[in-house]
């Protein structure tokens, strides 16, 4: 039923840009928040950025000024524009959604998409 589908990961040179997309589909009655987390090898999964249905955004200090999270008017898509990428941004990036389904709140995760920044 409910699925988060991510796209946009890949290999990019340092200083380059990538745009990640995540679509939430299924019997969703509401989306309270969506966001992105990342996990590098041997490290825990950390917050990158989140955006609420009220359009309040939150960013990890390490990405402020470089990454921008946004969503479309349907509030079922979330994007992460990543600029000035650094090798330390290399990680698996996971879409996260705080969803309302049949009036109940659930946390869903995407499958993850690899972002590799070279140099």
C-alpha cells in the first residue's frame, strides 16, 4: 500500500550537485513531515533535513547553506537539492515520512539511494 520511492542518487565530483526526490504513494490521509537521513559506512543514520506540512524546515549543521529541502504543493513529494557536495557527504540517503494512514501515525522509510562524492 504505502511506499516511498527515491531517485536521484549517483556519483558526482566534489563541488557538484545532485537532486534527490522521494514520492510517497498509497492510501495516505496526511503527511505530517518528510525528510532525509543519511548513513555512511560504519556510522549511525543521521538527520540531514526535514520539512513539516507547515513548511518548517530543519537542517543538520553540516549541510546548512548547501542543501535545500522542499516539497511540492501536493505534499506527497519531497526533494533534497544538494549543492557544493563534499566527499564527506558520501552516504546512503534515506527518505523518511511521518504519515497519517487511516487516521493513524506511521513512520516510513525509503529503500535508500547511494550518493558518492569523489575527490
